[in-house]
């Protein structure tokens, strides 16, 4: 192992440590892989201008289901916990009151914008 390899590895783990510190300090509601996937799925759909309802969320979580982590009941519990913690908000559809859309709260949007800034400020080699 050369000195340059050691420096690159150090920077990699320093960056990963910085990311994890930011998550721990600023994103306390994101406690698991499932939470992260739920928030990213909803945030991406929101960014694209397509709000997600609970049914569509459970259908789009196939990557979690492969690992046995994403049953509809588990996702519903996690969504309700994220709503209670202020990370998500829900609102009824205009055309059908039975449909409830899920969106990131303004607070979550600001935190993810800062999170993106941290990620882009890191030096990846």
C-alpha cells in the first residue's frame, strides 16, 4: 500500500464520517434504511411534480421488499412515525378525499438542501 493510497482511503472515510455526523445531528428522524428510502422516494416524486399517495409509495418500494424490509404495514408505520416527527406531511387529493398525498415538510426540504450542500462540498477522488 502506497502513501497516496492511504491518503485517498483517509479522505474517503473522512467524507463518510462527515456525512454520517450531519445525518446524526440534522436528520434524527431518518433512523433506518427504510426511512431513508421512504424520504428519498417521496422527495424525488415531489421534485418531479408528482405527489405520491400511500399506495404508490408501497408499490415503488420494491427494493426494500427484496430484503424483507418493506411490507405495506411496516411502510405505513414508518410513514406515520415520520409524519409525527415532522419529516412528512399529508394532504387529501382535491378530486378524491379518500386519496392522501405524502410530501416532505418544509423543514425536511431545507435539511435535505443542506445535506446536498454537504455532499457536494466533499472532495471525492
